[in-house]
C-alpha cells in the first residue's frame, strides 16, 4: 500500500501535506518507502504506474441498471470493453 500511495502522491493524486495519526504528513510517512520507479520488473509486476494504466480512463468502473440491478450497481470492469450487455445473468450469493 505505501508504494501505491507514493505513486499517487508523486502524480498529484494525494495531498502530501495532510497530517496523519502519526503526527507526520502523508509525504513524511512515505519518505522511507521506495517509489514504483525505484523497483525493477523483477521486484514486482503487479502494481502499474499512473503513466502505464491497465486500462484507459473511463474503463475501470461503470454503473449498471436494469433487471439485474433495479436500484443500480457499480461494476468493476478490469479493462473489459463492454458498452451494452443483453442476455441471461447467472447470480451468485458469494464469491
């Protein structure tokens, strides 16, 4: 999580001057951790940089509504390209 937070901080998505429960700022708490650019592909291949996202903007989450979700629901797309789906749904009560 600190590496993700540092990536977000380095690209302006977190307020580094915000105080945390440690009494230090977010930026101060993240100083000890490597940035994503400090790591090699051998070190990790799961977290992607802000400049190289898994999917383009607008393709991460979407809101669905209809017979499957009458009050609407949020769907994580994980890079799928799906604008409209029509067909039967198989519903599960767990993972």
